[in-house]
C-alpha cells in the first residue's frame, strides 16, 4: 500500500480520478490558449517579451538587494553586477519588447543548433542500437529549424517566440486532456 494511503490521504491515481473534470478543464483552457498564441504569433511574442522583461526587472531588483544584504560573502561585486545587468535588461526589453523578441529568437536558434549538433553526434555514437536513426533525424531537424530561424532573422523574431510558446502550451493542454480522459475511463 502506498505511504499516502497508509496515512489516510488519497493516492495520486484516486485524486486524478476524482478530479478528472478539473484536469479536463485545465487542458481545454491550455489548448485554447496555445492555439491563440499560434494563431496570433505577434501578440504572443509581444506578451512573452513583456513577461520576460518584467521577470528580468524584478530579478534584478532582488539581486541588487541580495548583494547589499550579504556584502561580506565575497561575491558582492559580481552579485551587484548581475543584478544591474538583469535590471537594465528588463528595462530595455520592457521598453522595446520587440528587441527582446529578437534576442529571444537568437537564443532559441542557438539552443536548437546546439541540441541538433549534439544529438547528431550522439546518434552516430549509438549507431548500432535500435532507434539511432530517430535520434539522428531529431538532431538534423533541430539544426534545420535553427538555420531556418536564422535565415528568416529578424523577420522570424516577430513570430517565432510566440509560435514556439504556443506550441508548448498547446501540447501541455493536450497532455492534461489525455490524463483527464484516461482517468474518466477508469471511473466509468
């Protein structure tokens, strides 16, 4: 018997079964939100940049406060510099969210490129094993996506972050819907 059931608390499965409707509702809201982000990529990119700017600003303020609260730890100068950079970056992104989108697009392209290259090398490393071709395909697709983002740069920076965020939200929503439907089948 799981420890949570021994303590009188319901287990995860029972909780999901009992609240499957809430999981379904959350999934539907996320599917709608993700779809809107994909359909309105400029608006979702702008929102993503504004949110990133706000996070950087707040993080920078707290980093600066932290630096002055623990001055004696030996990392004061670097702590303060990081806080100032975050604060300035947050202000810049918030004042010009499309500049933040451009930076975000370059970062996304760099991550896809690095992921693709490492997956390609890994595929050749594990080549005799089943599935190595899928790993190779995944790596090559990531490299192609990175190149496509950079070839359409800076035009892609207006839509790419919003579309990618939308895809992530959409798939998250689908996962909650699938969990809810599986739980519903178990209760029926």
